[in-house]
C-alpha cells in the first residue's frame, strides 16, 4: 500500500475543515463533565488544536505559569456541535466555562477533559481561576 505524503495530509485536513469542520469552539448548552475525546488533529486554529471532523471541535490547552498555549483567542463553533476541551495546567485550580456556568477542578499536571454541546449562540469564555487566566473564547454561531 502506498503512503500519503505530509503535504497531502495537510491538504486533506484543510478540505475536511472546509466541508463543515470547525476550526474553533463555542459553548452554550449541555455540559457532560469529565468526558472527552483523546484524538485531536490540528486544523490551524488560533485558540487550540481543533479536531478535524464534520461538526465537533476539540482543543488542547496548556497552562504554565501565566502562559497559555496556544495563546488565548476566539474559536468559532457551530451551535449543536460537540466541544471537547483537554486542559493541562501546572497548578491545581478550577476551570470555568461561562454562559453554561460549568466549573471543574483541575489537578496540577493531570489533563482535564471537558465535553459539552453548545445550543445557544454567543461568546463563552473559558478561564482558569486562581489566578484568573483566559484560556479561550468560544464563539457559538
């Protein structure tokens, strides 16, 4: 069987994103807590590593000190599509998803997975508390 080159793989990710995949995330709706997905593929989002699929979005965010990687930005998400966040921090704290008012404790060095399906349009900030750090803004459309 023939292997696909890196350039073709990148092109396929772009096509998948253009065919309804979301390069961002948003929130409004039902929170399911510490469930999540493990595989995410980067499709070029300013706010994380979005999953390349037809509807949902997955982001991986890391916090070290006051540095957030990738840097906080706004990610677009389609209402009714699942959002999977995987957040790893260097301190024990709490992650807060505004609008749906979801709060989950996070333990230093242990990835926290949060999944929910936004149903309402709007901008949802995801923050780490103590000290307050913006992780991402999810624009649900």
